[in-house]
């Protein structure tokens, strides 16, 4: 059900409330096609994008995130927010801003990985050429998307550099750790927290999948089909969440699980964990393997 009564400036233009019975998807990978991301022949200034921000109790961060999206010099054609069972006032922050579409989930869905599910829910409302995922705890400079479009050079998936802005001791340590990408044999890849992806590519691989690391899945699918993925060093996005040790460990475990689900060999996972100093990636990989054996 779409509520169109909210049309005043500073309030969302549409609200969709979803219940459990509304959330059903075909999980199959429907298409495997090749295409040229530059085949449209359009100049970068003619390309369009919609932003999707998913939130579950992000009151401390979502306001600044949305303000940075709404202040972009290259404006999105649509701004979408998925509120996943929020109970902390996040919805009030969203309602105070001119968001085009708010999707409110009041119950858990049918997928094991709710973020992937929320991105898939939003996909059918994105009708622009690019789908931009911006995490609720990320703040963007005003020209973030303008720089990405100007410098993407036909890439299918692109992001700027992601900077950890947490000022606690762990955040400072993570900023030093982030330099270990220089030791990774395959180098850096775009990060999912501020990512621009061709909508056509997402549609042709059948959308998002029920996996713990949706961006790793998209990157793997793009690279296996010969598409270009890129990090644009000319712009940065700032990850503002205050880091905790538990949060860092949980992300590493999810990464290991995702690698196992997507068929990465154990030796490559071990090499990644050693070179990038991420020991819990191996634990996540092995634990998921045991749970499915």
C-alpha cells in the first residue's frame, strides 16, 4: 500500500508498508548476458541514478547521511529509504527530509540476509540507469556522484575511496590497517557502503541474492563476465560509525561465510586473511563449511 498523502516539502513523497506476505522473490539467477556498459553512447552528464539507503535503528547516523545525499551537486532522480523494523526514531529523521520513497518493513522477511533482501525490495522501484547504495552511516562530499560519473570510464561498478572516520582508538587502528590493501595480490575493489552499479547489470544477473556480502557477489559476477569495476581516487566517502571490536569481528566472519558460499577456494581465503590481517575471515569460512556438511 502506497500512502500518497504526504506531499509537503520536507516530508517523504511516498510510503510503502510491507508485511511478511508482501516479501516474496524468485531467488534463481535468471540471466547471464554480456553487455557493454558504455554501449548507450551517452555522455556521463546524461546518466541518471537513484539512491537506496537501508536502515535498522540508525538514528545516530541516518540524518547526516541523507543530508549528504540530498545536497549532491549531481542530483539523484529518486531517493529511496528502506526502514527495516526501526524502533529508535530513525523514521522521524527520514520524515523530516524530502525523500521520494520510504519502504517500511514491520517484520522480518524470508531471506537469511536482511540487507540483501532490502536492496532487492528497493530494486523494483529503481528506474534509472544506475543504482547507488549508500549505507546509513556514510557521509558523502557534495560532488561524490558527479566525480564518479565523470571518471568512471565505462565501469559497471564503481565507488570512491572509503575513509573510516571513527575517532576512537579502534577507528584509528583500522585506518592504519586499511593500508594493507597494498599487499593484496588482486588490489582493491569498490566498497559496498557507497557504491554505484549499473541497474541493467543488476537486472540481467537476476537481482540481488540471499548472501551475507551482496557487494562481493556483484563484484564476482561482474568480473566473471569481463565488466570493468573501479575505485575512483578523486573522491571519498566517510564511514562515520563508531567502531567496536565485536562489529569488526562480525564483519570478518560474514566475509568468510560469503567467500565460502560463493566458491572461493580455501587457499585464497587463507592468503587474504594473512596478508590483510583478517584472521576471523578464516573462522567464518570454516564455520560455515562445518554447518553445511
